[in-house]
C-alpha cells in the first residue's frame, strides 16, 4: 500500500516528508514527482511505510494538518490508471482517397 500526500510545498524535500511521517512508523520510501519539462516538484508525493497500521495512523494524524504553510491532503493512494496509448480523441490521419483538382478522374 502507499499513501498519497497532496498540497505539498514546492520547497519540500524527500527528507522533510520522511521525517514527518517517521513520527508514525518506519518510512520505507518517499517519492516526489517532478515536472518533466521544468524539473519543478509537482506539489504531491507518495509515502510507503512498513505496515498498514502505521500508514493508517499517519493518514489519520496528517490529513488536513497544516505543514509548511499548507493544509495537507493525505489518504490511501489509488492504483495508477492506465492511459490510452493513442493521444486522446481517437487520433487524426485518414483522408487517403482525396481527389486533387489537377487530376481528371
């Protein structure tokens, strides 16, 4: 299981997040995704702890808590949804049988 942590400060570090969650148990891993283009933190992260009991204690204590000037959103992470391989609205293409005005058919 993993914990979703939202509304994080853009200045937060993995060590900061680890230390606040360590108050509720053993932190196994912290992930803070960054924007691909800018490298800037995206304002959310994921925390894995050694047991579901520890994770639930952290969720109960930290959800809605003010930290680094922001109200945290902390809950169980949902499984990542698969995105379609094609780009959204069914793609483009087509039009292979168009007539050109300069050709007499």
